[in-house]
């Protein structure tokens, strides 16, 4: 039973969550953007550089073949020296074999370090996500984060292992090869360089256009991942409301947008490839005519002409591959930008510079002149928590009641610093929670949310989540586990197929709402915090189970300070005192009987939550 309220004009409405696609900062030069990978790539650099050097060796071996050919044609072949011809043939074979072996070695050298960089990036990314405050996660779609974590980081790995090295090798090969063309005859070199001008022009135009397309497609892939994730998560609701078709058409719309962007990308890459395929062939044709002309005038030997063709052919792949490598480069810089947008997000809720500590916690929790608004609140909106004062004495159980949307859940997020107050302070035993290290603070406060979240692991691991101090499987851990399950009336867990080792959560056995809620309650009880914050923890339980949990909770709460959001009279009955919240403040505090006597708003709330279709609005007294 929930207390409903009419839309409250005073509280800000949440705008839809921003797709991160709208937030990209101005583009910086590609090399500068990629240089941000250096701290992660540093340990892998020696092997990546060794791979590049070996790769260059392979390229030079392939470039040496035309030189040997020239020497054979102009030397031994003309003079008829058979033994030298055999040696030269063996030399060419040796160079070919050396090239193959070096390419293989390059692959082996770069594979492992690139995977290590991928691992380091994923690890850093996850650490960042876990450290970032809840407000960050409110703004970012999960599919966007997932696609950055999986697709973008793996693209960066492929770039480090192959793309970057191939681009370097191919550019060096083109420069050295072109220099050799000049060595045979300056005119051949000039023709080659002039012919390659359109390639550079096409590359420049491509960089300009492909960058934004690449960004759009990677963001759209993230949006698509979000839709799929939401549909899979909400599959029951979609089916129950017969809205599978609606979800499908949303998916199709997004998939079509992504397809169109990919097609545009494909057209841009196709155009680039056209130039990169056409120009080397044109250059070869023009050079053939120039070469024959030079031979006819005696300015070039036949051997030099033959070697020149072998060289121009050897340069075809490096030239042709540039289109693909440039698009790869731009996709990678986009991926790097997207990954670093998360790394660049400020962790605003963190440990203080000079932390205080509470050596013997008594469990007093005080809200002093607290103000709070969510980061997306608009200028001029009234704060959701608007100058709130409330003190819970050590060991006291305080029920918090108020109309729906008045800010009760928001208030429960402040003591453990899921969000920071925007004014005033929250104090434990007189110490501002912002002066405590987060680890200490979160060991002092246990929170159970209305929506019980279980992880895809065993019952045991889920319940002992907050007890990293207990060795898994130790007698002490088992005792804490049993006691917590007992208090939460979660004995059903021992009868699951694998007992307390049964996997639950998304990947595990499906549990009922009440079973999930009892395990979540057991988890917070097992944490044995000095202060418990419970957001309507018994809402999914039947009346009999609720009574049993309440009796057991009373035992636990005897020594623990507790703030409990109450949506039912039975939960209010657990409390020593009740606080009535209205318009972002505490309107009245007292025992249930006192409040019934002196607060009209409380009477209204109690009547509405006691009736079968209970509803309360802020407009009522
Ligand atoms: N993450 C958020 N970002 C922005 N606004 C939020 C966020 N969470 C809640 N709000 C807004 O804050 C206001 C108070 O919400 P809150 O969940 O604290 O109310 P509540 O009293 O717990 O309601 P209920 O009894 O229905 O659970 C609402 O207007 C809500 O839209």
C-alpha cells in the first residue's frame, strides 16, 4: 500500500536521462586524443615498440627484393653468370621467408600487451564507475556505459595490436619506397608523388566527415544497447501490457538510424577506398610510360625499370590500406573520446582530506538544517529537502511518514552520502558525515532499499555482502548469516535446491518479491551497522510474515538506531517515535499517540495508509 500524492508543483520534475551522445566535448586533434591512452599503454609499450620495429624489418625486407632484382637483371643476367643468378634467387627467397617470419613475430609480440592494455582500461573503467556518485548513474544510460566498456575498449585493443603498427609501417614503407623511386630516376619519383596528391586530399576530406559519423554510430550503438537492456529487463511488463510490438518498433527505429549511419560511414569509406585503389594504378600506368620513355632515351636501365615496377607493386598494399587504416584510426579516437568522457567525470563524493573517526559509535543521527536538490534541478525550483531538522537518539527507532513524492527516499540517501547535502549537514555522533572516510561511514550505516537488488551469486554471498571482514565459510560468518536469515524470516533460503549456495539474482533462481525483500533485509541486518536506514522494507510481505519479521526486528533494533520509511501502520508500530515529513521539512515529531492528538496531517496520513486503497495528497490537511 502506497501513499499517493497529487503532483507536487514545488518539487522539480526529472527531465529524461540524457543520452551521453549529447554531451561530447569539442574535438581535439586525433594524436592528442589518442595520447590519453599512454598511461594505460605504458607497461605494454616496450613490446608494442618491439613489434613495430620487427614489422618495419619485415617491410624493409620486402622493399629490398626489387633492389636485388635490379642487381640481377643489370648484372649477372646480362653477363650470364649462372652461379650469381642462383645466389640472387636464393637471396630473394630468403628475403621473402624473412618477411614472413618477421610478420609472424610482430603478431606474437603485440597480441599479449594489447590485451593487457584492454584489461587495464576495463579495470580502470569499472573502478571509475563504482567510485562515481549515484548522480552520475542517474544521468547516464546503462547501454552507453556497456558499449563503451565492451565495444570501444576492444576497438582500442585492436588498434594498438594491429592498426597503429600497420599505419606506422605502411607510412614508413611509402616514404622509403618513394625515396628509392627518386633514386632510380627523379622523374619517376615526381610522377609518383604528384599522383598521390589526390590520396592526401581524399584523406583530409575523409577525416573531416567520417569523425562525426563515427561518433554518431558509436553513440547510437550505445542507445540501442540501452533499449535492448531495458526491454529484456522489463520483459514481463511489456508482455503483460501487450507492448512487445511497441518495444519492437522503438528498437527497429533505433536500429534503422544506426544502419543509416553505418551506410553513410560505408559510403565515405568506399569513396576513400576508390581513391586509394585508383591512384596507385594510375601512378603505375603513368610511370610505365615514363619508364619506357626513359629507357628508350638511355636514361634508365632495363633492370632499374623492372625494379621500379616491383617497387611500385610492393607499394600498392601500403597505399591501398591507408583508407582502411585512417577509418580505423578515427573510429579508435572516437572510442577513446567516449571512454575518457567517463574517466573525466568528476568523483565528487570522496574521502575528506583530513578524515575524522568515530572510535566508539553511539549511533546518534542528526539532520541539521539540511537542504537538498538533485543535480538536474532547474534554477528557481524549491529544494526537495528544504531546511530539514531531525535528530534520532542512540538506539531509537524513528518511523518517517509523508505523502508520496515528499522526499522520504531522498532523505534516506543522505546519511550514507549516496548524494551529498546541498546545504546544512548530516551528523553521526556529532561528526559531519563528510568528515568520515567513506569506508568507515558505510560500515556505520546500513541501508535497505524498497526495491531489493540481489546480485547473481549465492544466497550466502548476497547476505554477507557487507561483511568483507568475515572470512568466507568461517564459523563466525556462518553464525552471522544464520542470525540475519532468522531475523528476516528468510529460512526458505536453506530449502532452495543448493541451500545457501543457490545462485539467485539475475542469472540465478527467480525468487518472489517477498523472498527477495527478506534476503535484502537479512543483508542489512548481517552488516550489523550502528545505524539502520530502511526504505519500506516489509512492503512485499504478507501480514503473518510481516508480524514475525517485526518481532525479530524489534530485538535487533533494541541496540541500533533506525530510520524506517513507513507506508503501513504496522511499520509505524515498530517505532519509538514518528517523524512527519511535509514540503521538504519535518512538520512534527512524537509518539504515534501524541501525533494522532496534535497533527491533522498525521491523522490524515494514518487514515489513508490504513484504508485498503490508501492514498494521501499534499493538499489534504
Ligand atoms: N534521482 C533523481 N533525480 C532527480 N529527481 C529525483 C530523483 N529521485 C527522486 N526524484 C524526485 O524527488 C522527489 C522526491 O522523491 P522521493 O522518491 O524521495 O519521494 P518519496 O517521498 O520517497 O516517495 P514515495 O513515497 O512514493 O516513495 C520526486 O519529485 C522525484 O521525482
